[in-house]
C-alpha cells in the first residue's frame, strides 16, 4: 500500500515544536487559530509582515503557537503595544489576538481609544464569556444568571455587547462568529486583512472546563450543537440588537464594514497641511 | 557611530531641563515617544511633538501611562528608538511595563521628572522620592540603570547616555530628573552630530531559522532580530528559554533572572558615573545627586571656608549604585552626609556600602522646595566635630 503524504497546510503557520498546546479539549481557541491560518493562506499577503500581539489569558497564548513574529504582552495591553509596533513599522500587518477579559476589562480603555483613533490593527477577540485561565471568574461579557467561581449564586453584573461597543468607539469592520462557523470565520479574517483601520472580530468559544460544566451546558461537542441551533446569520444587523444572553439567539455575521481614514493617514494629512515641506514622512523606522 | 544630523540642534541654547532632555532624545536617535500629560514633565513631549515631525518620527498621546509605557515597547520592536516621560503618579502606573521591558530585554528610556508624593502630592514642586521605586517598584528580581542630571546641560547629555546604555545592555534606562532641574533654564551646548556618540541597536546578523532570540553574547546581552524579516521571533513576559519560548522550570527561571541581573552587575564598572571632588584627605564626604547636589555645593564651600576638610561625591548613576567606591571612601573618612529630597532613600545604600566603617548622616527633606544650604552645612559641622 502506498503511503499517503501527510501534510496539513496550516502547519507552516504553527510552531510545531511547541505542540501539544495548553488548551483544553473542546476549547474553541485552537479552532479559531486554524481558521486564522487558512485566512493567512487565502489572503495572499506577505506573511513575514504579519505580527501577532496577545495579552494574557488562554487566548493570550496564541502568540506562542503561531510561527510569526509574536508578542505576548502584559494583561490588557496588547492593543497599545500593537499601536506602537504599527506606527513605528507601518509595513507590518499587526493582529491582536486576545480574550474577552483581557480586551474588555483590564484592557477596555485601550481598546476604545485604539478604535477611536482608528489605528490600523486587526483585533480577534475570543469570547468564552469567562476568565478561563484563572479558574472561571465572572467577565464583563458573562451573561446574567450564569454560575461562575466569583458569582456562585449566579451573575447579576450587566454585560457588554462587544460589537455595539466597538462600533460606537469607531471600528471600521465588526463581525461575530462562533467556533462552529470555521469557514465563515476564516473568510471574515481574510476580509479583515483587506480593511485599513481598526477591525474587530468576536469569536464565541466554548470553555467546557469552566463555563459549560458549571452551568450544566454539556461538553465542547454539546456547545457546537448549541451554537448550530441558536446561531442566526444576520449580516448588517444593527449591533445594538446583537447582545448575547445565556441561552438565547446568537446573532452572527458581518455587522459593520465602513471606511474612515486610519490614524496613519490622519496624522500624515494633518502634518502635511500644517508643515508642508518641513514635514519629514516616516517610513518604517530603522535604527542603524 | 555618530548622531544622525537631522535630530541634532547644534548650537548654544538657553533651555530648561525638560526641553534639553527632549533634544537629548532626538540627538540620541529617538524617533518615537508616547506619553500622557503630567506636571512637571509634559514639556519634554510637548517639544518632541513639535520637533519630531520635522525630523521623521512619531509622537502619540496615549490614554494613560499604562498604555504609553507599553506603546513605546511596541515601537522599539518595530525598529524605533523610543521613550516615555512622566512624573510620580504616572511612574507608579508604569511599573508593570518596566517589568515587561526588563523581562523582554526591550531597550527603551523612561524619564521621570520627580515631584512630591505620595499619591498626587505636590504636582508642581520638586522631590527626589522615586529613587527606590525606580529600583524596586516592579515585582520580581532585577537591576536597573538610573541617571540623575543636575542641570539642563546634563538633561541633554545624560538622556543620550540613557539611550546608549539602553541599546548596549538591552534594558530600560531611567533619567531621574526632578522638578527644579526640569524647569530651570540655563545654557545648554549641543555639539555637532559628529561629536555625539550614539550606540546603534544590536541587530543580529544570524539568518532567520538559525537565530535564537534570547541567546546572549559573551557580555550576557542577546542581539535583536528585526520584526517583519522572517525571524518569527517570540517575545513574552513569561519566563522563557533562549528561543524565547515559555518554560516554567525553576532551572530556566534561575538562568534567565540571574543573567538579567548579571548583565548589569558585571558591567557595573562601565556603567557607573559619578563626580568626586577633594575626596583625598577629607574628613567628611557629602553625597548627593540631582538638584540637591547644587545646594550641597554651597554648603561644602562654606564648610571648607570654615576649615573643614569636605569632599563631594555626586551620584550620576544612582543605579547601579557605586558601592565599591563608597566602601573605599568609608574606610578613609569620618562620616558621610547624605542630602536628598526625600526622607531617606539613597542614604540606605550609602549605609549598606559604608558597612559601619564611617558614620552616615541623612539630611532629608519631604519635598516641595530644595534644601536650605544651612541644613546641610549644619550636618557637616556636627559630624566633623
């Protein structure tokens, strides 16, 4: 019998010497990385220029597994790091890959300001509705009436509707998928690379270990079935209508796709107008 | 190598320390700054914001100091020389990213124009009360390099030194100014570019694939890769091996954290800067730094007129602390008088280095003004008795 060649096209984007990864069985983070790798293949961009910046948490570990220039920063600060990286070296395609707690609690201020400035960075937010790395505490995304380790009698903190918040802050591209929608997610990620400005994709992901288990919602497979059952694709939906609840509809799709001058263009145009020939444009900085 | 001409404002100027610091950064090759407004330091970045678009570079005002102190590190990995500027309350917020710069060996400069604290304290008035915070404020074991200018001229000169040390040792370097030095205006001479030595970034010549990002050279400092050139480098604040990969084993932690300390400790003799005057034969040596050294100068002169043999020892690098030099002096003098605009910080280092061989007398001050020379003089006279 002839041996079939075994080749997974996404391997080139992974640090295979770091596999196996730390994510739990049924977790959606690895699934999203697979979609991301396919997006890199399909986007037909120079992957050498794609830099990944992560914060802290389960999703923060993505930076450690992708075979790109990758920066695992401090908790919540992936976006300001990415801002400096992009402004100093505009040829880079800078992708922030982090979790909901990292991006919207401790890093929430940085996120809204980067969206306001419309810095040309792409943000992938894995939303597992909980702080997973630290053991399942309530996050600013946790829906009401959910058992967490810090709300053992059920959550009552109102939660953020991420697409609504990010659109209001100024993002040019906002989409949401779940770990079930691997192809749609890959297409969205590919499309994100064509956008100039602050782009945001929320990826709803199971945390079977801490969220689904505590709430008697089954395992990873059960969560996939749940996503399939309750997700509705509504491209162009108004973001104020897409808030998540514990068991209600998950609205997915592309919600926002608009044009706004990005931070680099705004800075350039203003300085040209004010300084004329005295303005010295910055290409990629390079210390000799 | 020499400074890039575009950033150097050669000539004789009348500048305050904050503006001189900005010119030092530009001369050193800084082309990126991120900051958040805070008195009495803001003038540094205000000038940078006006100057850098004509030189080729970027200033961005961030949403807070947490952001500013990590944005500069993104810029460094993007290829720029970068710095941020703040004062006490902002410096407190930056502690997280001082640790990140130390752990990731990111060359960058932090300028702290010190004001009175704790908390909001004295926004427009001087202190030197962040001297221990800069050494110990972030968690974990580490060594830092901190420089203390005592004039606008030194704000220019030592900011260049700070950038050079940052590149040479791949660590954050601190320019510990104070409100008076920041706001006083004096003559500042900026030399022509070919007389300004600038340390280039230590980029690796090893090709991608063979390069190990955190493998040190013989001086314990690793070379840097260029981002976007296929190195696929991984940078993390987690304990990491020489590839940069997270590794939580105690043996890896031990090797990494010791090296981060030793790259400063073993090069301390090359890093340490001080000014010593009439130490030989002195009965009393006055130790001071920053603006306080100029007040102490007056006290020293009066004491000498009164016949006391007084030496002067001015810390230019507070960290690493010149402990060998202080120990050597301690065995020859009766006493040290340590004057500083706090209630006793660097004096602890003097006591530690003196190890009981000489009396150590603090002339503290809670901040809000400089010392009165009389207070330092009185301490000199008392210990000389």
